[in-house]
């Protein structure tokens, strides 16, 4: 009986203590950076505990702000729209090493502009 108990305890420890468990808590907080391409400027987003992402892109070219809203998965995949209603997209990946990158597009003002973004967790 003792051997069975130790075997079950050991198995439980290996299963329960995995360091590979994905969790949204590594990403919660403020992220910001720069975007470039056919427009350029700065961006920031806040990741909430439920994965909801809200923020703003500020265009240096047009001196305008554009809303960002979307969702982040537990593995760091970001899918968001630019503008309300959606005029474009802001997609990419946030890492546990506090770095992020991806692509963006925005149809306002016309013609549609696009490019890439990079940033860090604050």
C-alpha cells in the first residue's frame, strides 16, 4: 500500500508541477511600442485578466488616434481590430520575455495603410 501511495504521489507531482502551463497572467499589464510602414507612430494596449485587449495607435503622420480592441490567447496570440467599427487589424504575438511584434492595417483615412509593429511590456 505504501508503494502504491508513493507511486501516485510521484505521478501527481509530475502532472501538477508542469512549468509549461500556459496562463494569461504572464501577459497582464500595459504594452507599448512603435509601428511603421505606410504610416508610423506609437501604440499601447492593456491586457486584462480575461484576455481582453484595449488600447490606442497614435499616427505621427496624421496626428490622429485609432482605437485597438481585441483578445489575447493564453499562448500570447493577439488578434485585434483597429477603429470602431473595425477599419483594420492589429495582429501578432506577445512573449513571456516581455517582447511583442506583428502586423497592422488601417483603412481610415483612405487609402488603406499597413505595416509592422514591435514593442515591450512596461
